């Protein structure tokens, strides 16, 4: 029998490796920028065309490469970071596997131009699908320029699975932000289709965070710093009131390498316990410095996972450091024994002659023993005379009862015959043919022939608005409520890319939004279904946050996601009091929906209670 096991050609092996290393254009961006950082560059330019599908170009002023290194860097497992296996436990560079360049060259057209600072001529190499097409000397600036064109040209299945340009561009921006946050001392720029998206000069970490996420973040940051024998922790966390409903602004860096670690993320959330709004996620940009021998980063091809020798101690350090920072900056109550324990700082140090004695006003005609009901007699809080001494009951107790009884009538609609002690219900307030009650400002109770039904008012209104918004998106007929004073909103570059992609559908919902400079938009109108009490810019921000959260968890199509996001934000919330006509309106519109029984979260909206069930409860 002939042998059937054989070695794969390098081109095939590289394409297989590319499936793990280069999953989308953003993966290539990450690998190329990290190589530029490892080359010692302090200025890095990223140029993108067609969301990376047509061009990804990285230009740096690093050390450059020799002729031999320029050719060898495209070989598999060719790296300048390792020499022996022990070096894996002392890695401080971004790359070390030696797979990225070979993988990228296997699935794209790559042009490399590089020159060392001490040499007059550099090298230019052109590769297509792992095959070297051209190599020649060239003149150019010191450093390296790599152009990746036609990504996935020879793997059409992978190219077909790429998302829209807006989605792929958001992934590129996300990878760019991670690297830029980790290296604030490096100058970065990002250009997309001829437009400058980021211009980040070398600066401190706080300034880098503000430049990336927006000027309004300057007041949201709380510094964190902790030094121990296990790790050194520093960075910034966000104030709890600015926490968002979606993830995306959580960054952990270990030795300047971005990582994803649910365990450490839990430590941060645990530190915010009891001060964070429900289902909210705070901003944090935290850097952990640790001995490389205490961790293992050779876990996953993307190098975003790390194993620790003592992760429990790291968890405790992060949690306590964040709690201390929140308390130090008066965000949570804390005991600080270094503060003054006396009251001397509360005592005025004015001169004696400057002190003005307090004046006391009193009524000379007041007599606490007067039991009369004259106009001079003291009054109680309700304007009536005080009770006689020793009675313990105000004389106007019946008036007090009437007031509390009226308040109760406003809270609950009573259906009972008039007996002289209960307020007679105006017959015009009753809905025709059915009785309606409002329970705890949360549920609508309506009588039916076989018993009664309970309706969750928030879930019902969400269902009504969701189906209405879907219809508006299909017909492009959303009603708009014009703003008296248009509001300007500044978004992060990623959110600006998102709103550009959603703008036609946002207009269909009734928004009037237009671009106004770089990452800035003017909101001139919002959908008429949005209730009062919320600003136009806040409506748009909440819509974007909900859209991103749904996209990450539910994988909905664009229009369904938008309709769901806006319905969740615009719906009447639990705890909102409703008038009878409002409850009638919700009931009528709910039963006109195509799916009146199921909420947007998949739970029931209506619960039915029959007379038979009620009688069984009372054993009748």
C-alpha cells in the first residue's frame, strides 16, 4: 500500500494558518500595527480603503529591515522575538509567533517597502498569494510601509462572509483604539477613504482617552493606582453615573497587551457593587504590569487570552484598588483615618467684634394652655386648632381622613356602590363595557366575561411601538416632532460610523439628523412617539447604545434591531401613573398587534385569571 500522509505545500499551510490569525480586515490591522510598535516606531499611520477590503496600509518610522530580513519575514515561524523555548516566559513584545506576515501574504496582494536608518537604499517586495512576484532596491524614508490589497482574493468564501463596510470599519476602529490606548506615547493617525478619523499626538493616558472617546469624558474619569509585589495596577475607571447599557468601553492591558478576561472583569464589577445602575457597564482602562514568568500568553492565536499563576490574588488586588479609588474621590462612602477627626475646620475664626448675635422672633400672645378655638389659638399642620391637652388626637381628625381618602382614590379606581363613606365614581370616567383598574402603577387590570386579565403596561407599550416602528421603516413614513432648539451631539468615531450607516433608517423612524463636521451631528427632530422629558441628543445616544447591545446579543437584522431599540427607550416605564383613557388606548392598540401576547423579551404580556380559578382559591 502506498503512503497516504504527505506534507502540505507552504502556500496551503499558510492559508490554513490565516484562517485563525486573519479573520477579517481588523485582524490584519492589529498584526501590522503591533509589528510597527515592536520595530520601535513612535509615529504610525494607518490608511484604509473600502473598510480594508481594498487596501490596508501601515506606515511607520521604526528600525526598518535589511534585504534578508525583508524576504524572510514572510516565511512561516520567522520572528525576531524568540530564540529558544524559554523566551516564551519572558515576552514583552506584541508579536512572537512568526505567523502573521506569512498568513497575510497567503491571502492578499502585499507590497513591502522598508529601509534601515543607517542604509541609503531600502528594499521593495511584492507578493501575491505567498508567491514572490518582484524584489528590488528602492529609495524611500527610513522605516517600513506595508500595503495589503485585495484581502481574501483567493479565499472567496471568507470574503463573502465579511459584513458591510460600516461593520468592518467599526471593527478596525476598535482594534486601532486598543493599540492606541496601550501606547499613548506613540503618534497615531487613521485615514479612511480619504477622511481623517483619528489624529492622536503623543500624550498622557488621560488625554489619549479623551481624544479617542470625546471631550465629555474628561469629567468622567477616576484614576486608579496600586503597587504590590504581585502586580502594579494603574489606569482610569469611569464614574458610575456614566455607565452604559452596552459593553465596549472596558479595556484590560497586561504588559501593554490588550486581553479579554471575564474573571478580571468580574472583579471590576464587584468593586462597583451597589453603586452601579442595573445592567450597566462602567468604563475602565486598566494596565497590569506583571513578571512575564508569572503568566502564559501562548494560549490563543489572537493573543488576547492569558493564564495566570495566582489569579485569585490579582482579582483581590483589582477589586480593592478600584473600591479605594471610588471611595477616595467621594463616589462611595469610605473611612479615611488620615482625615481630620476634630471639628476645628467647621469653627469660624472671625474676630469677636465681627460676630453678630442671632435674633429670635416670638409671638407674645401665644398661650400653649389656651383650649379655645379663636383665631389666636395655635393651628395644626392642616390649619385647624390643636387637640386638647392629653387627648392625643387632633380635633380635625375627620378632615385628615378626608384628605387621605381623596389621595387613595387617585391611586386606585374604586368600583363600589356609594355608601356615603366612599367617593361616588363619575360614570363618565368608566370605560364603556368594561372595568379598568391600575395596580401599583405597573399593571392594567381589565374585566372580561370569564374573569379578568392583567397586562404589563411597559411590555404592552413596547410591543405596540415595536410593530409601529417596523411599519414605519417599511413605508418610510415616520412622524417627526420638530425641535424648537436643535441640539448638537458629538460621538466617538465608531459611533459616528454606525450612525452614518443607519442614517436612512433613522430618518424613516422620524428623526431629523444631519452631519455637522467631524463626528458631530445636529438633531433637529425626533419621532413623535417619544414622550416628553427627554432631550433629543439623549434619545439618539440611547438608541445607539441599545442598537449595539442588541447587535452583540441577539443578532437581529438592521431594521428589527432599530425598531426594538427605539421601542424599548420610548415605551412607558413601570411605575408611571396612567389615566383611564391612556389605559384604554393601550388595551385597544395591544389587541390590534400581530403578536399581542408576547413581549420583546419573549415573555408573556397578558395573564388571564378565570372565575373558576378564583372560586377554587376560595374553595367554592
